[in-house]
């Protein structure tokens, strides 16, 4: 009953589902192929989990779930960036793939909720525009 009271959103496009799923797989592969400190590996795997859950649970939480997940992903990236420092992350394959993935995720959420992708502006400010 309560679920029927949530405003209905448009369906996520199959192309967007495919792009996000592929990006999740690419990020996971990059993580697995990289030698990372435990804290970095944990943070990046959390991004993979948040992404997968948001995609799998779109019919429950919709685009708002995507946006909430994106904010948590951005937090994970900032923690890695602050912990490791710019010299340790810039030009690393795992960092670039993480940024690409989060940008892709944000772009889809932006289209669904009709907002300008957040990372587009925050990237330069917080992440040095990485990836």
C-alpha cells in the first residue's frame, strides 16, 4: 500500500541500465586487477555495491535512490582522495575508472530527475577533475 503512494517516475532506459551495468563490471575488474590498500579497496567495493543495489532496486526507490547512492559514492571517493592524497590517486587506472563510473551514474540520475549532473561541477572543485 505505502509503495503505491510514492510518486511514479519514468522507467530507466535499457541503454542506461546497460551502460551502468557495464561500468560496474569494469570498475570491479579494475579493482580486482589493482594492488590497493585495504581501505581503498573497501571504499571502491562499496561504490560497486551501491551501484548494483541502486540498479537492482530501481523499481522500489527510483531515480531518487540513484541520487542518494551517488551522494554516498561521492563521499567514498572523497575519503579515498583525502586519505591517499592527489599524488597517490591521479593517473591511477582504478581512480580514473572510479571517476568515470560515478560520472556515468550521476549523468543517468541527472537525466531521470532533470538536474545538471552534480559531479560535472563538483569534479573540478573536489576531485581535480580526475578521469
